[in-house]
C-alpha cells in the first residue's frame, strides 16, 4: 500500500507502563501514543517506526494487516517521542 500526501498510518499503542512497571488498562490512558507504520511521500519529518503523540479523536480508522490503525495528517502529530 502507498500512503499519499502528508498522511501517516499509525498503530495506537494500547498498553502503557508506569515507571514502577504497572500496566495501565486502556481506559485510564489518553490513548494518543502510536507507532508510525506507513508515511506519505509528502510527509517531511515523520519516519516509519517513529513513536509519536497525536491529537485525540482525529483520523480515519483502517484495518491494516489485521491491526486496528488510523490514517492521520502529519500536522495532527504533536511530538516524536
């Protein structure tokens, strides 16, 4: 698959660990951390494999190779972690 423009396909990271090693359930985290799976040809900063924080409730859901992913605009990414 080829992603167009400044779009980015991300896979949300569902489980987060606290500094003490506890795994938080999905409902207690803001769920805005994700791994970049595919990057459009006009995306300038984001690279495949980056871990990013993004705006919540943005993007289009897409099932990619059996994983629940999101298409978002590069501008919806807040930070590369």
